[in-house]
C-alpha cells in the first residue's frame, strides 16, 4: 500500500509509518508532500492519506492518529497499547500523560532539526520506535540506578546542585537580544527557527537550545513560541472577527486542527468555546 501525509514529520507521522511497516504492511511506501498537496497527490499516487484533517486516519477528540491505527487494525499487543499514550502525549503537547512523552518529543524534534530529508528522517525515526517498542515490551521495570547506595548518592548530588544555583541569574546579552528578535518576528515570520536566529546572533544553536529555558520561564524554545502564539490567538479571538482557520494561520499553526489541540492543551478550552466565554464578559 501507498501512504501519504504532510512533509516534515515529527511524532505521529513517524510513529504511524513505523506501526504500519512493523505490524500492518511491511512493503508499505510513504510519501511526504506539502499540506495543500496531500489529497491531490493521494489520488494521483493511489495512496492513503493519514494524519490529515477530514480523512479516516486522523485525530479523534483527544486521540491521535497512532491510536486510530491500533483500533482500526485491532492491534492487541500490550506493548503497543503502552506506547500509545506516550505517542499521544508527545504529539499533542500533553506531556503530563506519561513520563516518556516529553523525552519522545525532545528526540523527535532533534531528529527533525538534524535531518532535512523526510525519508532519511523516517529511517532514523524507525530506530527510535524500535527502541521504544523494546522498552515497552521487555524493559519497563528496568531502572537506570539499581542499588540503594547509588540512588542515595544521586539524591545528595542533586541536592548539592540545587544549593549551588545562583538566586538571581543575570540575563546575558544574547538572551535579551533573542527575546527582542522573537517579539519582533512573531507577527511576520510564521516559521521561526532557533537555528536561524542563533546563527544571526553568532551563537551556536546547540548552546542556545541548552541554555534557553534558564532565561525564558523554564520553557524550551518550542514551548515558549507556542505560549506566545496562544497569547496572540487569545488576543485575536477577543478583538477580531477572524475565523478560527484564519487565526490558526495568523498564529503560525499548520492547520485549524493543530491549533485547536494546542490551544486546548494550554487553556483547557477549545478556541470556539473560549471566544464565546470572552464575548459573555
């Protein structure tokens, strides 16, 4: 079978091809194209679209496409069921779902950053999900620290590190400049790239990525950008007559479905309900 989805996959669009290749169709072929070309190319290539709004293989309520594949193909492997909330939490930014979701997001974001070719990205991502499956199948009870003495030493060490933290961390010049750049470009650059901004500041992107949370409310670059976009969306919901699709575009989300998921994760309400409540005030 041929399968097709949006370009630049990260979570669901890597997890689902892995699931298909490993448990549904070993000979499956995958195509990654711009969002607006998916349905036309699907018809041309006789391919099944997935992780696309208004198709069969997509998100349903709070469940992601990976969940739907498990249900559709009646995959009862307990390891896959244990993987599902990990994938869902990473894909929907609800990292509270499992302790592993934030790690999966971090690894996936790093892979997408390092590999520009989507098929090469999928190849590397397959290894990640092979490893995650092995953990879910055989290693969930394994611990990195085994002995009580080792755990005690780690506790003492972390306590020491906490005490060594400076109470008032001075904000470096690059962080101030970075904040100004982000604020200036939020309305005009809908695909802000940490790599491009860091290079513009003549600082290595890896360093900026590692140090970012220290000066931006303990948020990663991606989390901080999403926070700003949600704040902008709230402003647009209350002060303009834009449709939700228009607001999704104006705030840098790939589509209304993605916008709705992230907005609800941040506010506890979907955008339409949030707007109704604003109008009541």
